[in-house]
C-alpha cells in the first residue's frame, strides 16, 4: 500500500504542475463567485438561485471531467513517451501497483477539487439571499421550492390492457386499423391505443370529476405543507384561457367508502391558466396516519369544455423528504462518481494508445454518455426492421455507457427534487462498481502485457 500511495502523491504533484490544471482551477475560482453575482434567471430571487446552481455545478462538472481525462491519460502516456517508466520499472514496484497508484492520485485530487468548488457553490447559494431585500413571501417561496428536497408521487398508470385489446380487435375486424395506422407495426399501434385510452382516464367532462389515490406519502415534517402540482390541457380553448376547478384533498375514504376517519379534507376553488404549471399548497395534516392521500378534481359547468391532465406531467404530489444540504451533498457525490469512471476510462485508454488518440477516445465516450438519453429517444420512431438493426448495434453500444444526462445533479437540485439514497446507490453500483471497475481491470490487463521498450542488440 505504501508503494501505491507514493505513486499517488507523485501523480497529484504531477497534475498540479500541469498548466491546464492550473488554468481550470483558476477559472473555477474566478467564475463561480462571478456567476453568483451576475446570474439573473427570470429576474426573481428563485430564478437567480436556480440559474446559478445550474450553471455553477454544470461548469464545475464539465471542467473537472475534462481535467480528469487529461490528467489520467497524461500521467501514464508521459511516463512512457518521456521514458520515465524505465526508471520506475527498475524499482521494486509492480505494474498494477503503478496503475492503481495513479488512479488513487487522480481520485484524491478529484475529491479535493469537488469538495472545494462544490463548497463555493453551496456557500454562494446559502448567502446570496442576504444580498437582496427579499420579502417574507419570496423567502417562503424559495424555502418551499428551492431550499428543499421534495419527493414526488405521480398517479399510477391506469390498467387499460383489456380495453386496448378489445379496441384493437374491433378496428382490425372492421378494417379501420390499417386506415388509421397504415405504416405502423402492430407493437407501435398498441402503444398508441394504450396512450389514447390512458389519456381518456385522465379527462373530465363538464360536471364530471377525477380522483387520484396515493399511498405511503411520508413528509419529513407533518407540520409543514405539501404541494399539488398540476397542469391543465383542454379539448376546446376557453375564451379567457382559464379553467375553474373545485379541488378536495385529504382522506376521502370517509366519503367514498363510509369509513370513519378524523383526517380533514382541504377544499379549494380556483381558476388557473391552461398548459401552465400551478401548485396548490396544502397542510400536511390532511395526510392520513397510514400515509394515504386522495386528490379530487371537479370540472365545474362554467368551463364548458373537457379538462385533461397530461399523462407525463399532469398531476404530482410534492412533499419535503429531506434537507437542501443533504440533497446537495448527494448531488456532489453524483459528480464524483462520474469523475471516478472517467479516471478509469483515461487509464484504460492510456494503457494502449498515445496521448492525443487516448484523449480523443475518452472525449467521444464522455460526450456520447452526456447525450445518451437524446440518442436513445431519437430512434424510437423508427420502423420495426430499422429498430431491430439499431437496437443490436448503436443502441447496444450506447446502453453500455453511463448515462451522464440521466443522473445530472442539476436536474434535481434546480427544481428542489430529492436525490434519493436508492438512486445514489444505483449509480454507485452501476457506474463505479461495475462499469469503472471493469475498465480498471481491462487497463491492468492491457498494461501488464504492454511492451514498454524493445531490446536492441
């Protein structure tokens, strides 16, 4: 272990002597505080905080990812190209110890830099409201919507399999199936019919109502509030662009099933614009002791149109499940896991490629992982035959890479969403314990068999 640590210390010193490392560190030290003072967002205090966290953490992650790739590749290739490896090879140290030492050095450096720059971002976020004369209502808003870690519950997708099968058979029997869907394969037709039927279950005609039931709603503090986040869509645009709704939130089992509960039901009549997100703040005491909560909506006759709640983002229950500080720490760990993977990737590339080729290889992998979600979604509309070819070629390769965009911490921290420990554990298992470890093992195998010099007689 002493030999590995000695190589790690030497790797850290070598990295800090690199001009590009100094440039990246100075850039972050200057730009992060500057962003905190200049970020405006939508002009509100909440918008400023969200913009700074988004840009600050994204910039920190990007520069540290690039720095990790460069350092991990350079620390191996430079020793070989400058023939310093010959001196090391004559000492009582094995090749795997040399490579592990370099990995430990890069990881320790990353931990220090991530802690430093994430600490700067956190400090600016915490103290930024003190520079503005914010009202009590504004401070309450950012406490509820930004300085928080809210968990979200969405209604379960309704089971419409039997209805879809019956509709599909009827359309096929009457010859209407190919008229409506002339080019789509059967699997995609079934998906379209399923979406249509599920959307019908999320629509309320004039005078009709909808009820959603949720289980295991466990807010961090029962004395605080929960939030009903919703968005309307309509069959016919209302003249004033508003939808009038009558909401009831609480334990409706006492009304629907005649059960005797003392949990209050929160009524609220309101008018909200269509296709715009709105939130209803409700005291958490409306949640039953067993975690049950029901949300009811009535489409009042004044609307004169069918009201639709979109499937993906039409309705959601939000409640505080943890603190902002804990959530921010978990977001920082997501960045660190990404850096560990890139460090192992850089060592693998440097074990058999020259410096410029290894850098290019790592950058291709990095940027592909950054847009992997977009790449996978862009091929969903392919025909059945083209999809099969893609699925076994490009799609298979993309799925082997870590999905950096899917586990982007700003996607959680900006809207105040909870980064669950289960999510963090899943990323640790997949990105570090499986993918990064596999790259490291391959790097050790390749480097152990690499010919460092030829004997010339």
